[in-house]
């Protein structure tokens, strides 16, 4: 039997008509323990289904060190038919009650050790498509809060500029890295827009195309990712984490597999791998 807990919506930021940041505070005041990269299952009663609780899992965007609330990044599913839960969530108000089930999931857990037991010091590259950015916002803030010294990059892909959620937060973390020195906090954030021809994106002058194009080498040259880090990306020096639609996962793997990168699901006999991913469609 599912054990539902109750929480109250305390904050809503409508970034556009189908993109929303939501904060939840458990009614008992106790934010559950969780790890960066995990998801939480939430639910609401659906009036057109005799108030049956409709549930769905969402990646947590807030970091575990934040004990004030759980933050989520939500996309309103409208096609081919309106999403049963997202439609309810996008009509919710601050003060409304919501059900939740304790955080879970290990697909995007941060790798801390290599198969031989030594610390995993490889650079961390997070690739998020759309709302697949959420777990990596948690990653970035968590790794910052614990003083992790690894090189960390967050790459985000969206269709439109106003869908670059958490741009200010992640840019701020990069400025801190520039100001304080990479020996203290080594972080970079970059985004890509896939529909540059749209009028709304007319001011965008950075990376173009889907987020996986950061991995596409120019003819006879390095990839945009390698240009950004000033180093060649290899199995020995880089660990990838990917989240988004299955098309994003497939697009990233199309570039990495020919270079010998393996996923956790297809790891080598010695237990080594270089890619973790989670797909939500």
C-alpha cells in the first residue's frame, strides 16, 4: 500500500505558460532526506476521476543541504492530450495541499569511487534537455555546498530562450568560480537553443542546436565541449550524466559510444563505465 504524506505548495514561479517552478513544504515541517539526482513522487486528487490520486515522479531541483523545501521544475504536458497531473499542478495555487512519497532513484547518483575503490576525480559533465536540467541544478548546488573540487560542467538545451530555467542560478555559480578560483570551485554552465530561426530567439548568439551538439566535433577541430574545457574528452578524465527525453539520451550516446564510452547498464567486467542517464519519455 502506498504511504502518502502531505505537503503544502508554498511558492510558484510561472516562467511561461507551460513551464513552472514549484516549492513544497511537508505539513510536518520535516523535509525528507534525499540525494542529489533523486526524484520524488507527488500526486493530487483528480475531480474528473472521483478524486482518485494521480501521481507522477519528478526530479528534485533543490539540493539535499536545503532543509527548507523541495523544489521541482515542471512542464505542462498538453499534447497529444493534456497531462492528468500536470494540468492539475498548473491550476494549483499557493496554499494548496499535495501528496508525496519519499524520494527515491539511483540512476543519476553522483559517482564517488572507481571500481578499485579509489576516489572518482574525473570531471563531471551534466547534459540536460528541457526539464531534464532539474537533477543537475541539484547536482551543482550540492557539489558547491560540500566543497567538491572536481571540474563540473552543466550543459542545458532548450527550444526557446525563456525556457532556460535556472540560468541566473547557474551563471551565478560560474561567476563564483571565476572570482574565487578553480582550485576552490571549478564550474561552468552553457546552454544551447534548438530553434534559432524563431523570432523570440533573435537575440541568442551562443550555441545553436540540440544540447548534444556540444559533443559534435567540428571538421578537423575539437568539439564545443572540448573547446570550453581546453582539453580532450576521454574515458579516463570525464564522467557524463544525461537526463531528458529519450531523443536526448540517444543523441548523446551517438557521440560517446564510438569513442568507447559505456553506460552503467553496459559496464565492463571490471565494473567501469562513463555514462549515467535517466529518460522521462
